[in-house]
């Protein structure tokens, strides 16, 4: 399972995991192509010889289809490491911490309104039908309403 971007405190390890980790064959070349640069440039960034530019970071976020807070977080990590002024770095760090905190709470990352099962569990466990439907839908031939109704005589 891939780690969340919010578990990284630096963009370089994230970049390394996304581009050069085991099972990621060809990702470095594809990313370099999407940026319009050489693979050696990205290798040098990973090896802490160079920094990504904000434009490169934005294009990589698009390449990986990062959206919303994930995209902002990645761009802030790049800005933080590129910052030359300590005051600006502290400002960026506070934004990074805020994004990390906001996205560490699972409830903030889900779109479900009702996060409790109290009302649902009574209904689900109150009748054998719901459990039977639940288990039967794991079988390919019982994944239509007609086949379920026929099998359960409903």
C-alpha cells in the first residue's frame, strides 16, 4: 500500500518513492518526459544536488493527478525546502503543519455525512435478508437483482 503524501516531511523521499521504488519501472523517464527535462535532472533532485522549481513541482503534481490538499502539500514541501529566508520558511512550515493536521483526521478525508453505524446496524442485523444479500453478491452469478430475488425467493 502506498504511503500518504501527508506522511512525508520532505518532497525528496516522496519523489524517490513515486519514481524509483521497486515496481515503479519507467516512472522516472515518464515523469522527466512530462516535465520536459532529462532523467538525470530528476536523479540529481532525488540525490539532493538540485531542487525542483515550483513549475516542475506543479507539473509533477498534475502528472501524479494530485488534487486539492495533496497538491498544495507537495507544492508547499518544495517551497519550504527552496526557501532562503527563515521567516518565510517558518510561514510555509505552518501551512504544511496545518495541511498535515487537517488531513490526518480520517473524518476530514471522507465524504460520508453519517459516520456511525448505530441506526444501520440495527436494520442490517435485524433481518437475515441483508446478510444473505451481502454474502451472495460476492458470487458473480448473484450480482443482479433478478438472480438475488430468485435465489432468495423474494
